[in-house]
C-alpha cells in the first residue's frame, strides 16, 4: 500500500492535476465518477486511496515537493 501511495503522490506532484488523479483512483477502484459534487465527495470519502491523495494535495509537503521538482516555481 505504501508503494502505491508513493506513486500516487509522485504523479500528483508532477502533474498537479488533482481532479484527474482522483478520477483515476476512483475508476481503478470500480467506482463510477459521480457528476455531482456531493456524490463525488461521498465516493472520495469511501475510497481510502483517493481520500489520502486529496489530503496530500492540500498539505504543505505537496507544495514543497512541487517547488523542489521545479514544476511550481
């Protein structure tokens, strides 16, 4: 699980595309990606990997990693 989480974080750090990353994780887990915000939030909260990625996306470590990678000057 840790290797998967590291890969998720590395991909997000380099792309910066949270919605696409979350959509991909939900689809891999077999979820239909809901169109409504409330449905999307519910699906994210039900999926451990998607929820962990959202938490990382708003964490200072994510922004620092993007700066160090040179994708967010």
